[in-house]
């Protein structure tokens, strides 16, 4: 936990709620922290759908009061249709959301307490839309600080990974459906709160139905993917992530693609701000934000732009565990990215070994559907069962090549790549690739992973069926990572044709045939750099006091669990979702939530794949009890995905709304 700081250069006043008028008459709700007095200050905007009044309330002040205390006007704004804002929302990163964001920036810049400059800051959704709005070039926007984000909505978000359908696609849809139905507060809206709420309920629908209709990289996913035109972002960007966060690879991509000034920072963290982490070590990141904003918005020489373009935590090897609360390592830096210092180390599969020279040969694999049981989560928050377990479990159903024990330490930084020439006996197939660190006792820790839908070998925008028996050339890019392989350890490569539940399986079990003479693993080896020892040390983590919230016990009804019935072949994987009980005594609101996602499949039958979600979210306040209950389920056959969902809304125990959906969506080369 960060140290709590209560004294700042500026005394801060807080405006609990103000409304920002949009050109169409809709009002967006904001909370404002700003230095007291009549001065004009640069502004910092965080723009999210997660209910600033009773959703992110417990964490917002620690961030925004801290920055306001250093001379910034900070606003936390609810997106249209969310929290206390008016209107409705029907998807993430919509045209309306981004246009509203530009209007909000213009409004902020025109206020008497703002000097006309605005920055955007945010993690996850707030990192996404900060970059997307920057690409629209609103005049008052001067910089973006993006944490835990992606530049590519198709390739590396929660929907599709390497052209494969991610388990999180419908999972995330269920989460958003559950979060959109809570009512606004009459203390802010008066009697009009109910009309806003009923309008919102009527408009709420499973966003995953839209996402499932776009299974290839089309214009839907290009919208909001800033990688389509990095040059459109003309303001400086501070890009931040963690190796335990599935968005980490966006940081080096942004550095490589942007023409405007950019700095990258990747720690060992999960999906969190770097000053308040579940994976240590935390850093004084808010001090870094002040240094960044002081440089770009106050013209102060803070030295931040004289530091390396990319600074990362080089992680030491650890035994496989389901959770790491701390990762040993050290900070290293590269002056440029891509770095000319990074050396390609090619390794080739020969027999069951990895060597530096190729040899002709073939290898076949038809993985059982239980491969992936040791994969852990996709996007991790640092929970107790998020990490991959010992990879020897999944290796039993994979092709595996293991190098000789290392004579000396090898450090990698970047994205390993596997070039393949591969044929399938079925028209649809996928490949999952893992880079592992094998200890002398045989324990195997997953270092990084990559997926590829083989029908996308010509591009994610133009899938085509494979011709059985006809090889295709593909390159699987694994997630970027910084990892040190110690002497005596062995570098291992594992390849499988399934990876459930991380990736939805192909409709028919495929056998893959690899041309080993044309298969090359390339590792990005980072030579030692003496300058690393002289990097400026980060300050200890600090934050302002958070708004008090009482956290009541909230046992998980469905803990993280993998169940495999050896007699029936049935495999069930459970993931808990958003289980909490928070009481905000200062506004008289208590919220409870329970949720889970379940994935089931029967060995030998890829068409038995099914996933389901269930959520219950309850808000208790003086004028009533409001409950959202929802379920979702997806199954498949050879040609279609079958998606169903139901939402029920209760007010004081009485059902006031019920709606269900059932759709058959054609499989598009998945």
C-alpha cells in the first residue's frame, strides 16, 4: 500500500458533482478536485464508465487529490449513459463516447479555473479512450498518460487474441451488462433519477452480441485502434503497464510506432496503477505523473525526458506458482525502442531439443482438449489463482523442445517469435505457443505465450479455410516480456493445437504437421548494460487519502477451480468475478456483487465447448433496494455460435424489468 500523504503544495477543494453540458443537451457528471483560490491551473481528466459516485469512489481521491495538491485541476467524468451521467451507452469506445470526450476537453479548457491545457489519464478503459481521443487532436489536449491499455482493439484486447476467440469476450460482456443497470442517485438528480434509470435499463443489452458478429479484423475493430495511424497522436504519451497484465505488449508497440514524444514503463505489476499494486515492487508513480505533467504543461525541467525511452523490470526466474505477490528483479532501460542493442537468437527444434541450427524433419500434434488447464487467467489482477501452474501438465499434450542447460545467464526483452511451416488435416485450426523456463529439478514456468488462428495466415482481415495437407507459412508473435534465464536452467518451447479455455477450440479436432526444417524460434536477447545500475531510483509510493469505504466480508460462491472428471472426460473451469460488499457511509449507499464465469468441455468433443456467466449486483440506499440479476451462455455447433442472455431488474423485491436474448451467429473461420 502507498504511504498516505496529507500535506501538499496546494490546499485542495472538492466539488462532489458538477454537470458538463454537451452540444446535444446531454449532461455528463463529473467530480472535481482543484487547488483552492482564484488561480488557473492545467487540468487532468479521467473519463470512465465505472460510476464515479459509487463505483470507483474508493480509489479516485487517492489519485486526483494527490495531483490537485500539486497544482492541477482534476476531473473524474462518467461517460454518457453511465453512473450519474445522462443518456445511454451501447458499446465501448463508440463514436459518441469519443466525440463527447473531445467536447468535455473543450469545456474544461474554457473554465475559469483552467489555464486552457488538459491532460488525460487512465488505466484500462481510460487508457484506451485517452489515446483514441488524442488521435482526434482536440486543441486543448496536451498529453496522455495511459496505463494498462491496448493500441489494437482486435489483436490484443479481451475479445480476440491472434485471431482466436478469447474466453474473455462473452465474460467481459457479462461484466458490462451487470454494471450498467444500477440507478443514479436522487441526491444528485432529484426526482429525475428514475426516468434516467428506466431509460438506461431499456437500452442495456449484451455487448458481446456485437463483438461476436465481428470475428475478423474489420472496420468495427479498426475504429479506436490507434495502431492504424500512430502519427495521428501528436501529443506526448506516457505509456505504462505491467508484465502480469495482458496489455503489456502495447507499450513497446506504441514506442515503436509513435512520432510524437513517448516514454514507456513496464513493471512486474498486474492490471493496476503502479503505486498501489498486488505484485510488488510498487513505485512512487504519482510522483512520476507530476514530473511528466510539470514538464509538458508547466514548462519545468524535471529530467523525465532525459531518461531512457523504455524502462522495464527485468524479472528473475521463479518456480511456477498460481500467484506471485512479488517478483524479484531490477530496473533496466533502453534509450530507443526498438533497441539496436537487442540481438536475435534463433533456436530450432531438432528431435526433442532446441539448437541453433535447423535440421529437416516432421512432427505431428493433435492436442487433447485439456491442454490449457494450466494456463491461468488471460488478464490478471494479481488474485491468488491467476498465474499459470507447472507447464509439465500442459506439456503432456503438446510438442515440446528443450534446450541444453545454460552455461551462462540469458536475458530477453521484447517479443519472441516462432516462424512455422505447418499443415492441418482440417480446414480450421489454431496453434498455441509457450516459451518456458525449465529449472534443474524439471519444474517448468511459463515465460510468455502466443496464439494464432491458422486460417488468418494471410492477415486477420482476410481469413480463409486451410487446404487439408497443404502447408502455410505463419509467424506467431508471443507477448513481450523481460525475463532472465539463470545458468543451469533450460529454455523450452511448447506447441499445442488447443488451449482451452483461453481460446475457443476449432470445430473439429485438427492434427497439425510441422516442417521442422522451416521452424525457427527467435528470442530477443538483451546484452548487459552498465548504465542500468545508474538509473534514477523511483521514490517510494505515495497517494492522497482515499474516500472512506467499509469493506464487508463477501465470500466467493464460485472460487477459482479446475475440475476434470476422468470417467466422463468433462472439464469445468471456474473463475470468480467481481465479488464484493462495499458501504459508502458518506453518501449512504451500499453495493454488493457476486459473479462468476464457467467454462465446460468434454474431452474429444470440441463442439461440447460452453461458457456461462452469472451476476447479481445489489444497491441499498435510503429510498430502496435495487437489484440486477443476469445470466449468459454460449455454445456452438459446426457452423454457428449460440448465444443467450437474460437480465432481470428488481426494485424493493418486485420485478420491474425482464428481457432475454437468443441468437445464432455464424462462425467466421473460428
